[in-house]
C-alpha cells in the first residue's frame, strides 16, 4: 500500500474542514484523485474500468436501473432500484430519445438480464456511451437482490486519455475514517490492476465537489 489509512484520513479531514467553513447548501460528494507518472495513455499503458464496492456505504446511494428476467423481477424489487423495467417496457422506449436520455442522466448503473443486453445496447447505448456509462449483465443466480444492492454502494474507477483517475468515495457527512477506508478500497483495486503500480502512481488527492484538491502525504 502506497499510503496508510491515517494519512488518507488526515487529508479527508482537511478537505472536509475547508468545506465546513464554506457552508454549502447541498450535500457534497467526496472523491479520490490518483495521478500516474511516466505513462503513455494513448499507448494504453494504463486502462482502468473497474467497479469497486465501497466498504462504508455512503448515505447517498448510487441510482440503479434494472431490467431483470420475469423470474428475477420479485428479487429485483426487494433491492428497491431507482428504475425497474421489464423487457417489454424497455422495448417500448425505442425511438423515445428524450426519455432514454433522462434515464441515462438520472441513473449511475444499468443492470440488464443477459437476454436483454442486445436490446439495451441498441436502445440505451447511444445515450449511455457519451456519458461514460454502460450496461452490465445480471448474474445467472435467481436471487439478484444483494447483487443490485452492491451496485448501490459501488464506485467506478476508470481512465480515459489523461494520466489520472477520479472516483467517488462517499459524501461529506461521513466520517474521515470511513471515507479513508473507502479510499483504500479504490487504491487496492488500482494497485491490483496496474503493473508496477507503486512506481507509476504519482500523487493522491482528496476533493469535495466544490472544494480544492487536498494532497495526501505519502511520507
């Protein structure tokens, strides 16, 4: 591990302290930013698109759209997703660009039964792609309740063409210790997916929605 929980918690506390002075009128998200050094992103030195389950569930859960099979519908309902559609309801969205764009904007995850994936790609794909979102297949198990709940407390770690990644780790009303634990979960995934991660990871920052990035001390 490139940095300990105490150093992460220290940076989180500082970021939250600065924002408490500002007294924003909305609940801010807290992100971790990780920069990379000596890498060529165009060459594909680092490619990340990883879903990370946050150990400390944020009060602000991610919004999930689910298209289950008929057999899995009742299990999906138990997870109380933001949107629950049948395959037939998804089909009816064909050509309704306004509604599709709204769904793409208002939801974070799109969990789709395998037999509806091609349909979801055709109908939702054009709106999801530009927003960096994508449909994810539901597993084969009938009881998908916990699987859906896991996505409600997950974050996405991804890279594009710049040598850094920025990921949601919680909200400002969580404790610095809990946010630091979520940050560690993100860092663990990065270190597990990036070859020679310790030499390629540059700086680490903690940032609230409106606040300035606070650098994490790695000394």
